[in-house]
C-alpha cells in the first residue's frame, strides 16, 4: 500500500510541477479523490477514479511525465489488488 500511496503522491507532484496544461486542474481534482480516505478504504472506488483519470489523459494533451505517473499508479494498484 505504501508504494501505491507513493505513486499517487508522485503523480500529483508531477501534475502540479508541470501545470498549467490542458485539464491539469481537473486531473488534480481526480487525483485528490483517488488519494482520499474513501478511495483507500474501497479500492474499487480508487480503480474507478483511476479509470476516469486515464480517460481524461487520453482525451487531452498531457505531458509524458503525467502519463508515465498514471501508469505507475495503475501498476501499483493492480499489485495491491492481486495481493488482497
């Protein structure tokens, strides 16, 4: 779980660092939602939020670092879900 939390934090840091870019504020909102206590308690909610973030990224021009960060969150989330 700590690696998953770290991946979320790194993703948020990259979005903040590279802002402004199209949809950066929207992404920050959804990233905060993905990191929320409710999402941590209900990982399926986190998975749904991450899918929404991935959809926003596909529909906009996001920096490569953000795309890579989302991939790291996805990989860590899948690892946690497999471990449970």
